């Protein structure tokens, strides 16, 4: 479990431990940097991996851009690559993406970029992981009451009349997705709704 010390990750840890599941938390506050490929070498096999670490920012300077790519994209790619090496057949990976990975979020273009990348990566890597007996899915929650929703964004969300979801709702959606026997799915999670697989309509083919 990456990013398990706050927000959705912390709610997910609580839900798993409530069911007597042994959870290993990999979080920056404990010294684990998901964007460092060497850090992943110490990760061993697990039955369920939740790649949940994520950051956002409305800044677009180079340092912020690199940080968002490192955590939101590299942290998923490096994690999946390591898990493909060590996971046993039957293992499941669930990646926390965002609704910003399905629709544009104009207030944060770089965050939107990273989450679109994550969604595309999950869908594209699924067949390769299936060869190893591993399933992978992405969960795309709307605005959730976590530290990533900074005060300025929180005010904007409230002004739009958009309800913030509780982290516990997203945690349950992640566990729901993990139980699905399919792979490559992308689950949309919105307030007041059950999680549903997003339907990608496809693009016109060649003539």
C-alpha cells in the first residue's frame, strides 16, 4: 500500500485491518519514495497491491511538474514493474487514479496529465500482466475529502455545489474493484453512486 498514512490510503488500511488483513504501508513519511526505482527493490510479493500515492498542485513550474510526474506516474510504473516480478498468479493491483484521468480538470492541467497517463497505462499493461496471472484495475474517484484538496480548491468545489466524498467510500470502491475477476477495468466513483466500470467508447477505425 503506497500513500497509506493519510486520506484514501489511511481509510483503506483501516478497512483491511478491520478484516484482519496484514498491511504493509509504503509512505513518504516512513521514508519510502515511490518515485525512486531503487526503493521498489525491497518490495516483496503480496496478494493485493494498492498503488495509492498521489500529489497535486496548480503550480506549473518545472520542479512541480517533475514532482507530479515522479509520484503520480513513475510511482505507478515502477510499482507495477516490481510487482510483475514478485507477485504470484492470482494477485491483484489496484491503482488510485482520479476522475481527472477521464475528464479534463482545467484548474490543474499537470495533475490531469498524470492521471490520464495512469489510466492509459493500466489499460495497456493489463494484457501483459494477465500473462503472469495478475489482474490490474484503476479507480477514478471524484473530489474526495483528503489533504490533496487544498483550501483554495476546497472553496471552489463548495462554490460549484460538488459534494466531497469521504475517503472511506473510495476505499470501499477500491476493495470492490479488487474483487472483480476482470482486468484492465477503470472504475468511476462519484458521490451517492455505486462504483461502475467506465465505458470507453473507442475511436473510429480506418477505412
